[in-house]
C-alpha cells in the first residue's frame, strides 16, 4: 500500500484514454504540490527527454510506411529506457516527486488492450527496461469513450493513434480497467465524467493522504 513507503516523494502517473482530462489534472497536481513546497518533476510519455521526444514524433506522426506493432512497442520502450535513466530515476533519487502523463500502464492498455499484443511480452520488456521501477500511484481517469472523444473533437489535427476507431479506444479503456483490477493498491480509478472541479477535489484528497505534514 502507498502508506508503507519509507520515503516521502512519490512517482505518480496519470492514465486514461484521450480527452479524459489527464493534462488538465496534471497541471492541478503540479500547482498543488508546488504550493505544498514539494520538489517535483513533471514529465510525459511517450517522451520526457530530447531523444524520447524525437521517438514520440516518430510514433505519433502519420508515417508513409505502415508501422508494425513490434516496432511501435519497441520504440515506446526505447524512449522509456532513456526517460527512466535520464529523468525519472535521478529525480526520485534526489527526493523529488515525479508526475508523469502516461507511463507503462498505457502500453498495457494501448498495445495490449487496443492492439491485442501479448501482455506477457509487454511484461517481459517492462521487467527488462524498468527492473524494480513502478509508479507508486496510478491515477486512472475513466470515462466512456464517447464522453472522452467528444471533449477533443475540436482539436485541429489528429495524430496517428487518435485516428483509431471508437472500438479501439473501448478496448484501451477495458485494458486500463483490467490493470486497475489486477493492481488495486496501486490504482485509483477516478470518474472523469464529473466536472473538472470534482475530479480535482478527489485527486486533492488522494494527494493529502501522501502529504502527512501539511
Ligand atoms: N472533467 C472535465 N469535464 C469537462 N471537460 C473537461 C474535463 N477535464 C478536462 N476537460 C476538457 O477536455 C479537453 C481534454 O482535456 P485534456 O487535454 O486534459 O485531456 P487529456 O486526457 O490530456 O487528453 P490527451 O490524451 O489527448 O492528451 C480539454 O478541452 C479540457 O478542458
Ligand atoms: Mg493530454
């Protein structure tokens, strides 16, 4: 459980399908922790280092050649290896909180759930690349696909992943929910259909549990 942890800085990830409000809540979390005088690093995946951001572009652009599932999965973990070595581990070792917009649970949900790739294979890569590193807390913002996609309908350009069908995102959502069921101690499922302020309030009370000295 979260409270068993010896140190007072945490690795928190935000997860959920596109449009559920991850970036919106990320900025709330950043402000709240800064106000609470916690040192922190805010980052994202795919990406988080200059090289991993280059890989993000490759992953999200509409390529002329078809992208194999294997290439997609390996590019994700290649970027993650850089991100962990350059940003996440050093920040955690320096006593900083790390707040990350998407991480490995997204790989389970998108490549495992969405694309139907082998979860065992993903787990193998996870173990190889991350060893013992896992988020202490995964905030899963959950909403029906229609609700979430409606929120981002006005975006000008869709990236390669956002071009997928609704059924794809349904499988991704199910993939996330299956992960949450498998690791109930690490996951908090938040009803992202609620108005922004209600979602914030819920996240604030979760953070308050981790900030005993406030
Ligand atoms: N609880 C909410 N209720 C209604 N609208 C919301 C809520 N949270 C965020 N939004 C709005 O929905 C849109 C998408 O939010 P946001 O960009 O935070 O989602 P996201 O999960 O980061 O999406 P993506 O995965 O595509 O980056 C924004 O216009 C945001 O203002
Ligand atoms: Mg976002």
